[in-house]
């Protein structure tokens, strides 16, 4: 509870797709007979190229070359869909990367009542003795109190005749920056790498850094390691 979180729910692509994208200028001339199943076509083309060309780099070498020389477009061919639960402050930081974040949709306080009352608490405060514990508990109690104000205000305004949509969208002003929302987010592989490059360092705020690193870890944990060499090319 009270933590931000990331979960990968879908993806498309692989190391082979990134390689195939880099070979786009040549592979269409090979007149390869495509398998009937679309999901088998990338493997068939890449395997054919690797087995019939003496000059072609291995997938690992090619992806490392692309990453080292900042040839980023092949890494945009793959895509990931993450669900995230983040506090409002971290959510705003994520939205600043609109070019990297290809698409996002989240729960709307205008169309639903925020009954869960989710909020984030910075656990590292507890490492600073009595002072840290005191302010941690103050933030917790104030968050709980303001969640109750939100609920009471919403219900009272509706009872007073205010339209539900306006009551919901305005009662949320009682919510603080640490209130959490759920979102669905789409990134390319290059987008994930750019995001973690900008926000996954010690210079970034702790909360957004943890989100960036969780995204990379989710990609690393995909069964079968389809992005093993792409991740390795960027140092992960």
C-alpha cells in the first residue's frame, strides 16, 4: 500500500524486429516466401538473412552498433503497454515526456467517484528518525482526512442539487499531490530507453526514477527474453 507501481500488460516486437527494421533497405529484395502465420514472419526473414549472408552482423552486434551510434528508429518498432499507479506529482512529470510517451489514458475524476482513496507515502522519510516518522504520520493523517473531505463534499454538493459531473470534478480539489491515479501507457522500446535515460538516474526525483526502473525491469522479465540483446545494447 501507498507505493507507486508499474505492470506490463502487453507488448509487440523483439530483438529480431529491431534488426529487421535496420535491414529494411535490403530484405525486401530477397523474395522470401512468407509463412502463412503473421507471427512467424519476422523469425523466418531474420533467420534467412543470417543464414544466407556472410557480411551481415549478428543480431547482438547489430543492435549494439545501432545503440552506440544513436540509430534510434529501429528501436521504435516495438511497443509496450504498461498500467501504472502513481501519485499526481509523478504523473505530471511523466506527462512532460509526451514525445516519448506515445499514448496514455487514465481514470477520470469527472466520470467516476474516486472511492479507493489511494495515496502515496514516501517511505524514505522513515529513515530519518523521529522527525521523519512525525512528518510521515502527519502526511498520512492529512491524506486520510482530505479523502474524507472529498467524499463528504461530493455527496453534499450532489444532495444540494449540483450536477454529478461538476460535483466530482470540483470535489477533487481536496485531493493532494500524493493522491494516486491509475493509467494505461504506451511506449516504444526506444521510448522506454529514453525515459529511463532521463528519469532513471540519481539526479531524478526518487518517485519518477522508481517508475522508470520498474518499466525496464518489466521488459527484462518478459518470458523468453525477446529483448535481451536490445537491453544489453543500452546497458541493461
